[in-house]
C-alpha cells in the first residue's frame, strides 16, 4: 500500500472551503449550514469508496449500473424539478439519479474497457461500451437534462483514448449523434459539416472519407425529418431543450448578468460580501450554477485565477495517479472521473463567461448541492483508493 | 502511456486557458464597461421634484401654492409591451403617445414620468394590477394648486406640460415637466421653478428600492422662490365677481403713485388647475374653440377704441394748441353736428356748453368741432408723447399696444387724399382708428391724475428665497410733458363727470371719484362700455379701468363697478391700517 495522496486531499479541502465561503456570501447562513450538513454524507461516500476493496466495487459494477438505470427510469415517472423530471424529493433533500449515473457508468465502462488494450474501431470492440454509455445518456436526455447527459460522453471518449483508440476514430464514433444534433439548425450543421470534411480528407483515404461524410449527412438529414413529424408543442419543447437559456427576462439575460458580475469584479473584485450583482439578485441560482460569477465578482481576476489553478492541480493530480498506477482498471477510473470533472468545470465556467450557452450544471466541490457533493466526494474516495492500493 | 498523459494534460490546460483568456477579457479589457453596467443595474436615479415657488397677494394670501399629487412613472428598461398597453388603457393615453413619453433613456435606469396629477382611482387601479405592470410606479410629487381658480387666470396665468418646442429650447427640462405658459408663471418661470433634486437609490433585481446609495449624497430639491404680487386679493375677488356677469370684459386697477397692479381681470377666464393633469381633449377643445377666447388677456392684449374716455385728452391737446379756451362755446349741440353733407351724431341735444360741461356731459358735437380744427399729425404726435405707441412693459407676457393713427396710416387705410377731416371728427370723440388697451387707458388716467407722471405698471412686489427678500420692485417713473394748469381744468371736468355728469352712478358718499365714461362703437354689434376713473379726486391714489364688451352705454354698467372697487380699496386700506 502506497502513501495516501495528501496533496490531492489538501487541494480538495481548499476547494470545499472556497465553496463554503462562496455559498455563505451568495446565499447566507441557511445554505451554508445545509451544505455543512451534506459534508458528512460526502465524507461517508469518500470513506466507503476508499476502504471498499476495488474487487468488490468492480464485482458489483453491473448491479450498481442496473440500479442506476432503474433509478433513471423511475425518475422519469415520479421525479420532480423545474420544467423537467430530474430528482426525487425525499424530505428536505433531492436525490438526482443523473449525478449517480455519471459515477456508475464510469465504473462499469472502466471495468469493460480494462480488458481491451489497443482498441480498434470495430463492432466487437466498441459496441458493448457504446451501448453501456448510450443507455443512461438517452435516459438523462429524456428528463430532459442535456448538459448532464453529455457529461458522460467525455469520460467515454477519454477512456477510449487511454485504451489506445485513435483520436480520429473517436471523432468518427461521435459523428452520428453530433450530426443529428447539429441538424436541428442549418446554421449549426453547415460549419460542423465543413469542419468535418476538412478533418476527414486530411486524415483518411478518399473512400472512407466520403463514406463518413455520407453517414454524417444522413444523420444530419434525419433530424429535420424527425422535427417535421413532431407536433407544434413538441417542437417548442425541443427548441426550449436546445435553448434553455431563453428565460422570462428575454434572450440571454442570465448570461449577460453573469458576465456583468464577472466583468465588474475586475482585478481584485468588489470585496467579500460586497458583490452587488449577487446581493441584489441579478445573478440567478447564485449559490448553485452561478456561484463562480459571484466569486469572480467579489474576488476579481486574482481570485478566479487562483480557483482555476486549484482545479488544474486537482485534475493534473488525478491524471498523474492514472499514469502511475499499473492497474488498467484503476487508471481508467481516474481518466473517466478527470474527464467528467474537467467537462463540468469547463461547461459551468464557460457558460458563465459567455463562451457556452447557459445550461444547468454545477461546479464541482464549489456549488451548493448534496447530490453533486456526494458524487464528487465518492469519486475522490475511489481515486484515492486507486492511488493507494494497486491491485 | 506517457504521450497520452501529456495529451490529456494539454487538453485540460487548453480548456482552462480558454477560460482564463476569457476572464482576462471580461475583467480587465472590458472591466470598466461591466463595472458601469453593474452600477446601471443596481442604481436608479430618482428625480426629486422641486416644489414650485408660491405666489401671494400683497397681504400674504396664497394665490398659488403646491399640493401633493400622484405621478405615474415608468422605468423604460424594466417594463414590457403588455404592461404598456395595459397602462395605456388605464390612463387613456394612446400607445404611440405613451412610447413617445418614454423616449429619453438616461444613463441610469430612472423612472420617466408618464402622467402627472392622476386621480387616486387610477393609482388604486395601478397598484391593484401591480403584477401586470412591471416597471410602472406611482409616487407623490408636489404639484401646483390655484385655490382661487379662474380669478387669477390672466394674472398669474397657468403652468402646463412642457411642449417639444419648449423642450428643444431649454435642455434643463425633462419631458412632462411643468412650465409656466402665461402670466406670472411664464414671466417668472426661472424664479418659480426651483431646482429638482436627485437621489441615487440601490434597487434589487425586481426593481424594489433597497435604500439610498451610500456613495452618492442626496441632492435635495430646492424649492422655487416665493413671489409676492402687488395684487390686492379682496379687490381682485370683487372685480371678478362684478365683471363676471359680462361674458367679455376686463378690469384693471393700478396704484397711481407706484404703478402697482391692484387687480387684473379678464373675462371669460378658465380654471388654471385644469392644465395640471392630462387634460382630456374635449375639455381642451371647448376652451380653445370658445369664440369668447378665454385665453385672451383683454387687459393687456385687447385694443378698443377709447370712445369718450379719450375726450379729456383731446381737450387737453386742444387747450395746449390753443384751439380752444375753457370758455369756448361752439355751435350748440342739437343732437348732432353737420359736417359737409353728413350729420355726426351726438347721444343727446346738449345746447350751449363750455369745455368742462362738454366733458361732463360727454357731448360729441362739441368735440366734433374740436376735431374740425385738429390736424392728424398733431394728434399723432400727442399720442406718441403720451407713449401710446409703446408698451407699458408690465411684467407679464403678451402685452399689445393699440393703434395710434398717423397720416401714413390713414393714407394706407383709405388711400392718399381719399379721407377727409371727417376722420378727425370721429377721432376727436375717440372712435375710429385710435385704439387702446384697458391697461393703456388706465395708465393714461394715472398720468392725468398724477399731473403728467405715471409709473410703469408691475405685478411683482418682491421675491423671496427661503424667507430672504432677493428682489424688491423699484417703481419706474415715466414723465409726460403736460401743462399742469390745463391738467387742472381737465381734472375738474372729470370730477364733475361723476358729480353731475354721465357717471353719476359711480358716486360714493365718502370718497370723490373722478373719471369718464366711454362707449366704444363696435358695429354691427352692441357697443362696448368703458369707464375709467381715479380716486380720491383731490389726491388720487388709485385708478381703475373697466370695459364691458357689448354692454352698451358706458355710464350705466361700467361706472358702478369702478365705484364698488374704489370703496373696497379704501375700506380694505383702512382696515389694514388699523391692524
């Protein structure tokens, strides 16, 4: 048994403390205490994941995965949430199965992919893992929760890459869904198609390149057809699904207010507890999805960069663990979790900075919320498990 | 493995670097702009309306003050179309007009006034439907109040919403601000207006005001200056009541030794309180289309032939030019005077009269015969000496002057050589081309009463700023070269007019009044009745001129009004003296 990664624990401690400080500023003592209440649950998750032998975790991976799918199906029936069916309300707490799905899907994928090194793009190699990935993704899409659904895909892609699949092949694998999604709007689809054509002709022979483009076009054409078959209200739902940032204040209001908050923080920020955008309610969900805006408003560029550096150190540390461990399965878990966390950081902060559209996604360790904290802490426990106990 | 680790690491670095660059761009490059936007978000600039200066009569009775009123304001950045169309229905202001009022967008989202002085019913309706009206607010503003309504319509004038043209002239105003339109309100706009204050308040995302912004001090509104008029409210009220039965009439009273205007009434009048709230167009139309012209200030803007009231001046001129002596007896009046093949009529057959008797009885025949000897150039020169071709420079806008006939004027009017001495005969009895405003006539008599000096008329006695006097009127003397022994003759005649002559109806037991009746011919409609008089006859203090349009002969209707005013003037003077 190797030494426990104290650096990683220290970084996470810092991140959680920053989160608590920010939650207090954004939403006051009530949410601070509730988040403090979630911490022990998170710690339990961490300890369980850390002390449970990985044999057992891997042995129950399928069971956990199936249980997750059952949860995802039942949440579609009995779930609640704003305009969607995303969580179970149990007492004062909400349990969000899609958060759990990130964890269990990664575990099950790590198990299946660890048997195959030097992956090739062929049916026997890819079909199984792809099916394992797509099922929860589609179920989460149905809630609908686009950004969480997509968050599983980077884990899948990163693990395929780690197991030797060529980046070009990963790209080809993701073409059909991308093309279908881009096909909802001609303005998305044309740039997407041009970019694809350039890559394909540079890196592939003529015939496979043409085949790829044809397949892509077929999936792209599929979506207008699907749309034309839908009823008006369903079409409106899809529009809302792809543009959830259309809010009552008009297009992009939340995004603009977030950018105003961040920009007005300037170099050193307005000072702790002094963010006017946050205080006067111009930031929506300021303790959950928009917490980074509040931090950037109060602590400025300096505070934001410190936070980004801490996140980088955290991910870098996980990747190093993956590299050091000789155990395939453990390394894949590290890669998968690192991908999910990177995706969440990038999408969350990116949307607040106006680089990406506004969607509902939390900032790991920082945002208020029990499910998110429990799942990330459990991931951390498993990562520490991999780092300390090679099998 | 190592290469893959490095690649993945690079992806992470690139992702975070994109975020870092974007952060730099937002917080450093565009930081200032966003800081401003953030302030705009949270800071609302509120204009604190300055209470308009009050207007008092000479004894401190408030004639125009302020009262609290409801204003409807809209914050353009926080409202929406459905709210505006709902508001438009409540306020009965058409949508395009509503939008026009919202046009100016300030640096900070500030409430823009949409409608002022609305009824409580409308306020209640808006508050009830609060949730449907985002960005719409109601607040209390001080607004003008005219407790005596139409009595001061032509003296104090009125204020109303600023027009686009006025707005273009003075950018310190905002749309929907009130501005003085006529009278004292217009002339002393700058003094009365005061300075609006500003307050910056912090608001939350729902537009609720959290409190004053600590970084910016409240700029309190400075109320306008208070103006004390020379008007005597009792006299004004009486003048209004006495003249009101005559649909078109005017009364003016002046203190002879200072030029203070004591009362100024023009009928028909209007209620100046009407223009404070969004005036309904039917009411406005009825005022504008009224053929009697309620906005027309007859005291200073309407010129009438002075009729017989001008005879004393013709007499003065004739004496001066030695055309007659006080003893001159002309051909006796037999009810008219034959000149050429035309008979110029007199209103009675007066027989033999000397000058004083002719004035006393207002005999036309006598004055026709003066007219026979008069030259138009002499008359026109005399009129200019009496300053009838100049405005009096009274301190309210809209003053007009009458017409002083000259040779050129008559040539222009009738054609050169196409008019005869007959014109002069008419002018000698005050009819025809010579016209005067009631104010001019009153001043003319002040000049006679005061032996050739009169004072420039004025309405503002003093201006006070927060209790400190900052302006006091300084009466300006105007001298007219007149022979005092000749004036004495005229004054005797004017006293006799009331004692024995045409204005016996104006007699008062305790005070002697001197004055002259007049009838301004107004064919084909009934004549206008004039009376102008001063008192006490022996030591004149006050002069009144009254014209009642279409009221027929002067003595009967107009003279009693003057005597009532004179009595009230001396009564109130004595009662104040006792206080």
